[in-house]
């Protein structure tokens, strides 16, 4: 009953958190079969068997068993529609998709529609509205906050495929062996606990992705939020150079890495897969912003050396006297207006986001479902009872800053962050430069 109630809280909290930021390795399971039985609204032309579409999506960090690739093959078997599925790292996908859309190319039929791109993509009129395709039961069945996040002006432009919210996880055995009786709740407690586990032979307290990429920006945004800091005020004006809590967040991170030496310095170039691999191989005690599938991967003895040792915390790490903060990064599939196969593209999206496949995906890789009722599904909560702990953290979920120029902001943010962490600039000088760049970007993008 606890898991069922907690999962309901997850659905409600996620809906609220995403609405607030909306725009003004596991064991292999049987291959998925079949699509959702509810039909989409009639399209103008039924996609023909043998038609081919090109799909560009980033690699799913949790999908270590090739679930989505197999599901794509099953889609072709079921429909006769051929699919060229292109999976790359998120930043490579971002470059290729935005370049193609900017030049009006029409290379792709289904694309990644990231939560950080909503304003930019809609303002540029790059996407086909999906309302004529999406049946009412789908809109009603998917977590409301996810639907709302990818809707603008009363129109829906993306169907979520990745309910990506991050949670604080830790290695309980390492804490017990080091005599750490209390799971850290604050950053200061985390540093002290890290020093104790390192004294017992664990290489580092934690590693993170602070690389010059989208993943780096994600982690820095979460860090600043956890100190009560902000990058922009309520009117959208940059305050990154003047906000005291933001400065405190960066000063903490520099000290933790350079002086306390509790953070793996390889974090400067680490991507998400590298972080997970380090955690599941016992090289770190804590995973600050772990995606849900990390728990399943860490407990898979075939690929992890720490099976049975990992736990999900009841609270997210935060600064003393600051609110908890976890990052939510939902991703959707969308159809570019330049696609020449829109009906076939929709059939693919419908199949890949169906309730049937969503449950199979969650069972296979431990990802959070996109369908609300599956968050309290008896089969899933029995397999993943730790979802109950997610409910305690997800109440504090926040999204990325909502900007049409988020990519430019992220590049500036990580350039200055890397300068701080490498010792090339002081925190004060780097934040002053970041403030200057944000002010210019805001002016340029009015």
C-alpha cells in the first residue's frame, strides 16, 4: 500500500512541478509486441506498408538492454513501415536536429523535443501540432505535467518518451563500513560523509558531469537550485552575477573538488554513462542526481559490482537552510513541419509511447512511466518498491530555465564553470563574466 500511495504522490507532484516550469542495466525482458489498442484520430492519408521514416533520438541512459531499438524493429514488423533509427549522444542530436530545422532540411520525420527547447522550437514554427493525431484517452492518460510541458497556446507539439527526473542515491554498505550512521541531507554533511568513506578506501565521495555539454549544465543548474540560488529573476532578467546563493553554490563546488578532494576531478569531462559506470563499479559512494534506472543497473550483478548495496534517499541534497531540489528533464518525440511522412511518423510515436509499451519499458529498464496509472501499477511497484522513496524527493522537482536561447546560455554557463573548476578564474570573476554574457544574450534575443 505504501508504494501505491507514494506512486500516486509521484504522479501528482510531477504534474505540479512540470506545470510550474511550463512556458507564458536491468535484466532483459521479452521483446515488446503490439501497440495500444486505442486508435489515433484518422489521418489524412494512411501510411503505406514499405514507407520509410527517419527517427533521430538521443541514447537513453537507462536503456542498457537495447529496448527501444528492439521496439522499433517490432514496430516495423507490426506496421510494415521501415524506420532508420539514429541514436547519438544528446549534444550530437541537438546539433544535427537544430541545424536541419534551421536550414529547412526535412531530413528527419521524428525528432527529439527536449524540455529546454519548447520556447525556441515553437517560436520558430518548426513543429507540426499533434492535436489532430492524438486521441483524447492518450492526452488524459499521460501524466498531465508532461503533456502540459510540451503544449503551447492550447496546442500539443510533443509526446513524452522519457520521464526523466533525477534522485539522490547512495551506497548503503559503504556508509555502514565507514561508520556513517545518518544518510547525508545537506552538502556539508555530504562532504563529511565522503571523507569518511574515502578513508576506508573508496576513491571519491561522488562524481558528476561538469563537462562542456548539456549534461554539465543540467548538473550545475541543479546545484544552484539546491543552494536556493537563481540564474534569472521573476521577470527573466539575469541575476547570476549578483545572487548570493548562486555564488555560494559555485564556491562550495570549487572547494569540494580542489580542497576537500571529495569530487572526482574526472567530472570535468565525464558524461552520464561514465558517472553511472563509476558508481556501479564502486568508485563513488553517492550519486547526487541519478536517473531512476540507475537503481536497477546498480543491482544487476551481471554488470555491477555493488548489487544489493544501493538505496534511494528520502531527501535530496541541499544547502543548510535551503529547500531540497531535484531536476526534472522530460523528453518528447515531435514531428518537424518539414517531414514528408507525417502520418507514418505519428504511427511510430503512437506505438513507442503507448501504455502497453510504456509498461514493458518500465519493467525492462526501471524507467518511470509516462502514463499516470502505471505509477501505481501493482506489477511495477512490486518490482520497484523503492519508487516510494522517489515521492519524498519529487515534490521538489524543478525544470531548466525557460529560455528561447537556452543552448547559448548553457554554453556560456559551462565555459565559466569549467574556468572556475580548473582554477583559471575566480568564482567572482567567472560569475561577473557570465552575468555580462547573459545580459547580452537576453538583449539579443528580445
